[in-house]
C-alpha cells in the first residue's frame, strides 16, 4: 500500500491506474494461499480508491458461465488476462458468480463516491491471433457493454479494454464492433499485436496494430516492450516500447485528426528538404538516437552519408543553380 501511495504522489498530475484483483490475491497468498472471501475484493477496492487511484481495471464482464466455457473451449490460449484468470479460478473453485459482476451496483456507488474511472477489463481477450473475435471475446464484450450502460446511468465514467492479439485484417472490425456495441465508449487497446511470432520485437508488432486501431477510433494505447512474453523489461526496453506506441498513436491521429496532427510531419519534411539536420533531429521521438545514427560514420557532406553528393536535394539544387546562372 505504501508503494502505491508513493507512486500516486510522484506521478501527479498524471492519472494513476491499478488492477485491484492483484492485491486481493497477494493478500490471500500472504495468509497461506486460502481463497479470498468476496468481502476482500471490495475492501481492497475501497482502500485503493481512498488512496487516490484514478482508474482501475475491473474484470466484471467474465461471468461464471463464460469462465466455464473458456476452460472447456478449443482456444489456443483459454485465458491470458492475469486478473481475468484469477477471477475465473476463484469462480470455478468456489462455484460463486464473479463478485464484481454480482455486486455491480455497489461497485458503481464506490466509484461515483470517489469520482474514479472504471476500465472494464477484457478477461477473455485473445492471446493468440487464432482466437481473435471468437465467441468468448464477443460474449464478454456484450456483457461489458451492458455494464457500461448501467454505469452511465449512475454517472460513472467507463472505458473498455480491448485485445490483445488480432490479425491485421480483423483490427478495424474489432474497433468498429466495440464502438457500435458501446455507443462509442473510450476504447483502450493492448496493442493489438498483429502476429504471435515477433518475440523480442513485440513492440513493433504491437505498434502496427495500434496504428490501425487508433486510425479506426481507438482512444487509449497500451504500449508493449521488446521484452513482452519473455521477461520484465529494462528501462531501455520501456523507452523503446513507449516510442513505438507514440509513433503508432501519431500515425492514427493523422487519420483521425487530419491537419491538426499534420504539423510535425510537415516541419520534419521541410527541414529534410532544406538539409537542416539540426532542426529535423530535434523533432525526432528519440533525439539522442537520431543524433547518434546521423553521426555514426563520422564526417560527411552537407547531405547524410547514405547518398553523399548524390543526395536528391543536392542534385536538384545544383541543376537549379546552373539554370539560374544561365
């Protein structure tokens, strides 16, 4: 709890989010691993709200029936959400309904009291592109859309979490389906990764999907690092993941926002045409890396050392200079 409070203080004024189910299971493990009682889910939730958490991932859309179907399904990866798996295991062990789902109205009262945002977690998001947009994912999304409507009536803000792993040809359909079912609720996508094969480069697979999702209307992008599916990331890998996600978000904004997002691109291209390396590099997402690459082979002509004196801008400028002189 003290770590969380410190992080909340140090992250101001940025919004701070948590997954309270994790704490529920950590507290249960510290008591010998017994299954948590339903009351602990709400004790932890209210404790975190009191601490000032701004938004929480709540996996309320997975019912006991859906959990039972998931473990018996032919999915490549039945459940890949950690919080979702914890709740599914709890329901299957106890035979009880999802406590968040069963007590949704009470949960809404708590969030309304503390003016916090619910991020409706997707416990049944696809963890493989083979499972994308299957019956389980869609069934949970339908349940989440119903919970969202109840939240709206109570004045509680909600965003919906999305996949996950989705092949390129299904990303747009996923966003459009969600936006239709939820009447354009904010959509928070976890990538999506467009291939399962990019080990060590999942930030790139994720950025490809995120750019398409953003262009189609997704509102919030979860970044992935090169360490995804392999390890905890290093600080440098976190940086790589963030930059990839920022590029994806900007690419999406160029479609959604048009000229409002176009200024940076125009400035970069203008400086490139003028061979003004300093101004161009200052607009890079990673200035240090761009500068390092620019200088990696030492001395150069006015152009970069890929083309040297055969730079298209130099060739054209020499032609134009000769034409003017004659």
